[in-house]
């Protein structure tokens, strides 16, 4: 199973397989809020990789306060609509 790895204090990265490489989803967690950055290449990435990885570190979609899309390429934005439906409290 893919999982979030803490890159530096409070910033975690999940590497989701994409073609022959991967695409990254970042989670920024502070005392005040939790932010999700980028969302995988497709909706199934959310179900197969992102949701289980969040669950493993005890983060619910309800606790995510903001969504950030770095750029609108499919490998980063493909899961956006699915994430928006799940993270209803996020801006």
C-alpha cells in the first residue's frame, strides 16, 4: 500500500503511480489546519491510494480545510472532483 511519508515537519508526500513514474500528493498538517495539495491523475487514484493513505495516518476528509491545485494537468487534477465531493469542509 502507498502511504504518506513525512518529508519535513508537517509536510507529507504520497507518491501515486503514474505511467512509468509517479505523481505526488502533498498533505500539510499544522495545529490550525490540514491542507491537501494535488489529487492524483484520476478518480480511482483517490479510492485506491489517497483514501487508504489518509486513513492510515488518521486524517478524515472532514478535517481537510483547504484544497490546493498546483496546476491543471491531468496527473495532478484528475481526482479533483472526487476530492471536492469527499472533503466538503474544504475551500
